[in-house]
C-alpha cells in the first residue's frame, strides 16, 4: 500500500526487503540439514585435517608437528602392508563383483515372473546388515572338516580349507564375502542398464547373423559404457573404505594378513590413542577416494 | 522366431537340455546367494550346538535358541535397534524433505554452493570420519552435550545423509510449478504448500527414502560401535559380536539373534521392493 504511493527508490527498497524475507525463508527450510551436516560432517572433517598436522595431547593442548604424522604413517611397515591389503581387496572385490554381477545380470535379465523371483532371492545379501553377513560367514567358514563350506567343497572333491584362520587364505576369504554381497548390487545396476538398450538393435544384429556373444560385445556393452563407469566407481569406493567386514570377520588377523587401512586407523586412534597419526592415515585414504572419484567422473564424461 | 528381448536371448532357449541347464543355473545362483540366509532361518529353529551344524533341511524343530537368546537380553538389543532405526529414519526424512524443498523450489544466492557442499559429503565415507566424529559426539560443539553412551548418539548423526537430499531434490524439481502457483493464488503460505501440495506429490520418492534410509541405518556398525559404552545401548548388530565371543552361549543362540537382525531388513525390502529398485537405478545412474 505504501509502495503504490511512494517514489520508485522506496519501491525497490520494498522489493528488496521482500526478496530478503524470501531468502531468509529458504535458509530456514535448510537450517536443520545445515546444522546436522555442519556438526557431524564438516566439523569432524575439519578436526581430522587439523589433528593430522598435530600431536594430539589431551589436557596439554595440541602441538603442531607439520607433516610428521604423514611421514610416520607412510614410513610405517604396518600401514604400508595395510594399504597393500586395501588395494588388493578393493581391486579384487571391484573386479569380482563386476564379473559375477554381469554374469548374473545376463542370466537373470528379462520380465518373466520366475526371473523376478530368482533376482529377488539373489539380491537379499545386499540388504542384509554387514554384522549379520559376518556372523553368518564366520559360521560357514568354520575350518573343521565338517564345517558348512568344507562340507559343500567335499561334494565336489575339494577342501578342506582353513579360510579365515590361515594367513594364506584369509584375505581371499574376506574378498569372497565382499563379492557375495556386492555382486547382486552390481547385477541390479547392470539389469537397469541392459533394459535401456534398444531392442530393435538386437533384432537387427541377429538378422545380420550375429550370435549371442557378438550381440553382447557389439550392441549391449557399448550401450552400457556409462553404467560400467558408475559400477566401477561405486565398487572401488566401497572397497577402499572397508572396515566392518574386516573388523567382524578377522579383525585384521591372522597375523595381520587382513589388516586394512581403516582397521589399522581404528586401532591407532581408539585403542592406542595416536589420534594425530590415525587422522593422517584417514586423510590419505580420503585423498585416494577423492582422486579415484574425480578420475572416474572425468573418464565418464569423456566416454 | 521369438522376439529377442534380452542381450543373450536366453528366454528363447528351448528344448529339454537347454531348459535343464537354465534351471540348473537358476538353482545354483539361488543356492549360492540365498542359501546361506535360508540356512540361517532353518538353523535358528534347530538344535545347533556348534558351528558345524548349519543346515538347510529342517529337523527337530525347537524354539530353544530364541528362549536362550531372550535370556541373554536380545529383546533389549532388538528394541534398541528399532528405536535407532525409527528415530533415525524420522529425523533423516524430515531433514531431507525440508532441505530439498528449499533446494528445489526456491532460488536464493548460495543455493548452488549449499548443494555442492552437501553432495561433496557423498565422497566422504563415514568410516574415515569415525575418530573425529567420536570426539564430536563426546562434546557436541555449540550445545556441549555428550551423546556417547546414549541412543541419541546413534540417531542424530544419521540425519545428515546427502543421498536422501539428492533423491528428494531431484524429485521435487519435477513437480509442476502450476500446482504451487495455484495454491499460492488461493492464499496458501510456504508451509501449507509444502505440506498439502508438494509432499503428497512426492509420495513415491518418500518410499525410496524410507527403504534406503532403513537399510542404511539398519546396516550401521561403526557409529553404534563408537557410541555404545555398555550392553544397555547395544544394537542387535553390536550384540552379535559379544554373543559370539561368549563361550557360554552356543552357536544356536548366535544364529537366532542373527536371524532377528536379518528379518526386519528382508521384510522391509520385500514390501518396498519396487521403490528400492527405482532408487537404486535413479540414484546410481545420475551419480
């Protein structure tokens, strides 16, 4: 009402005030999320960065040590071994889940009702909590000759194996559990990708005399290239951050043969209270994750 | 010739041999992926004394394992898990939905920066933040509350989940502006529009948030591990480890408790399967 009577400057002022009120409204809607993200993501992140450059001394105050923590971590044989295990595990689980997931997707693709049933059954490990998966697989891997997996292996004339109990097989046994849980996830993404392939291309290829394998190689795979990019990125990140399955299946043992970066960091930080060195270890892992994500994204964009 | 509707065209495989091979493969993959979970179900009702007695064929059915599990306080752990998942989900959905409303339907300076900051946390695995997070939980900045040793400590941090905000923002962007404008002409304010125009339209996305949030919170391990101080605050997931370490408790009890931790997620997944698949593909394809 005042705006209609007032001179132009006042009108723009009123408009500006209105806009500001609208902006304030938007921030109010965002406030709960921003508060939670600040408290539980950004503050911990900032503390992790800061601790990685300090010797953390409760009650005495932290002491700036520059890159010493990073040097200590990188020079530590245990950390280097853990980093190696993490890379082997991440690579193995990524490749394994993709190969198995793709095979499952090709086998179980389609709209028939029995396929839907099989897909649902196969997908169940992915929605099962890791704690349950670990409890279950520790029982399956029971190393006695009449343990569950050893019995199954006995049917086809293999085994018995020590699985988690032997330093030679423990990392592979953990990897198998990761693939068991990860492959169905990849399967579903592949099936979604396959559903997007133009059906008439299959017909055309078949009419040209291409068999199933050539159809796969020349029609389905090229159409699914972006899907591969996503699956690789997700699986690799999943592999790098691995903690719970190791913690519960082997806790790094036997003899350190399955120690990964996160279990080592957890032990350093919460059991030995070396917060600075533990933070430096986490930051290196984060760096690897970010680099991997960025590289994968840029490769995807170029593809 | 039958229409080719899959890459390998397995649907067109005919003849007894082809059928047998196909059914054999289906049986194999079901055995490998669902068999262990089925063995958990069957063995929970069997007389399991040691880990070698896992079985797929029911015999000698009994509820003994569950009785002993209840004596071990499993109901308490189950209740804790349900409180954490219920409270966490409620918080996560409310926070994500209100944030998405601002991000999708309002333009204000800084909107892109906020979205970027929130999405950048998707690259930040929670395991990496575990140690500083435990320090923050022991003394939450600004309010100076100690959440260690409380179920609230397991609930509040899961409220901040970028994936949920992303899914909701993308969905709300597609709500036609006309719906909102019509309501505004009728004199409805932001709150009214949000509650009675936007939210009802977003019901499918709420289903996606529900199933993904449930699975994510039910799967939480490191957060409860950091927060719980004694058995009173254990969730089922944490309890499985102490049950395993307890020599007095047999494998049967562990299996029964694991089954209790498995069932809710399977039931929720089967009930909301369609939403789950939609979220899986949309979230993943869009990165």
